[in-house]
C-alpha cells in the first residue's frame, strides 16, 4: 500500500544529519535527499543537452533517487566512512537487511517497482544515471558541509572530511553539469536558491514536531505523485511519470522568492491568491529562470505554473482543465506531455495532512493544527482522484 511507504518518507524529516558536528541549523535526511534530486535534475539536463535526446533514462534516474532515499531511511545514522566500508565488505548482507526492513512498507506496491528496487542493489552497474545521482549526492553533501565548515573550521578532523568530499566530487568532474555547478555562477545559483528552501519551515507560525521544510515537502509530493502514477490503473506513458514527479519537486519553487504564505492568509481576501500567483510568476521570470539555460524555461514553467490543473501540450500550446478520463483516452502519449495536476493537488494536501497529524500524534496540537487537519480530512475522506482512492489513504493516517 502507498500509505506505508509515504509514512516512511515523512518520518525522514526527523532523521538528523551531521549530528556529530557543530551545526548552526538542523540538517535532515529528507532535505538532503530533496536537494540531491534537484541537483540531479540540473546535471541530467546538461548531460542530455550535450549527448542528445534520450541519452538520459529519466525514469531510471527518478526511481534510483527514490530507491537510494529508502535505503538511507534504514541506514542513515551510520557515519559515511563506516557506511562505505560496511557496504564494501558486507554489502549483500546489509542490502538484505534493508529489504527485510522495507518489506511491509513495499507490500501492495507495483511488483515491477519492488523488483527494480532489489535489482538496483543486487545488480549494481555503473550507469550514467547512477553516476549523476552519486555526483548530486556529494554536491548536496558539500553544500551542507560548507555551512558547517564556516561555523567551526577548528574541529579536529574537519579538513579530512572536506578533502574526502572534494575528492569524491572530482571523480565526477567529467559530467558537464558538475563542472557548471562548481564554477559557482548561474547553475550553482539555482541549486543554492533551491537549497535555501531547506530553511523555510512550513506552518511557520504554528509549533510542530517534526518541523518540515518547503524543500522536503516538495520531494515528498514528488515521490508520492510518482508512486500514485504507477498505481492509478492506467499504463501511463513515460513523460507522464516524468512530469508528475518533477511538477511535484518544483511546484513550490516560487516560495524561495515569496516565502510560504499559508492558505488562510491567501483565502482571507478575495483576489489575494491571484495577486500572489502573479507576483510569483513575475519573480520566477526575473530571478530564477535566468539562472537556467533558456531551453529549460518551458519545462520549468510547465512544472510550476497552473501546477494543480490537469494539462497537456499540443502544437506548443498548453491545454488546461482536462479530465482524468480525457487524458487517458486521448493524450496518454509522450508527444502530449500529460501532467496530472489534480493528482498533484491531492498529494500536496495529503502531505500537509500528514505533517499536521504527525505533530498532533507527538503531542504538539494547537487549535490551528487540529482545525487544519480536520478541514483537509473532511475534504478528501471520501475522494477518489486520478484513479487513486485518497479516502482510504487519508483514513489510514487519520486513524494512526
């Protein structure tokens, strides 16, 4: 069932990183994996630009990122030098332990997905997608480490850690995206801006445990949307998987410029939501998109504008407001670039509901949090959207 795996995704917000170092801010495994997938997207786009269309297997890249995230949720508290040695000498046994730990979470999911997860670790091959993910992993780690290093450069052993990270990145320097990011110019500016979404906490005016960042939330929406696309009883075309994942990953990207404005404020004054949306689009065009190559702008706008509407592209025009059945019948092909915005909205609300419920279950339950939780639940408790029984999923978390 999707519920179990989504619950595991959400719990990663409590998994601390660098907890043996002096940290000016908290670093969590969820945020690290989210940032890693943003960086992987940038590197993969540069590789595709250099090598030509279809040179990157995007679904393998996305699933590889999800697989590595799940693997780390089981083994994340092990220090990297120890972890790498353990994997080198006892990798098979460790992987079997991970499979056993995730067995209940995987139950009911697409069998092909489960097999690909096991094969990812049992039949390790040095594909381009794996190299992109490794490079993104070390670049996301370096981004965190720079903050720690400048806070306490005097800590014993910190220079060795710095050298180890830099050496790992150098091993991936043949990837053009790595070179571009290390220049510290526009490409780095984009991933740096995205990284700043780690510091923007959702529900900022309401105490919660665990706190979740905008960036971590975006990755949960992306990964959950991908799994839902796999389970909606339709053989979705590859582009539909791609769009549903990356629309989830970038759907709140404008918030790096506007901050997370809560729904009650957006809904408090008629027309305010439209003003905020217009401002977000203006700022995206002025500040964020110029950091990316121009040919990428169309995709980024497709992911972040009208993100909660079902849509397709036909003759370079975006058509909005299509029904789920209409997309399945007429547009479920790569050439139409279908995107299930209604699914994305439901998953976004599910993620918000889980955030509220987890805090309430931890004993932090303000009136605002309980009201928000109840309102979201009432809205989706009996809904089936894009072929997914969200009523069942919401009831699972409601009854935890």
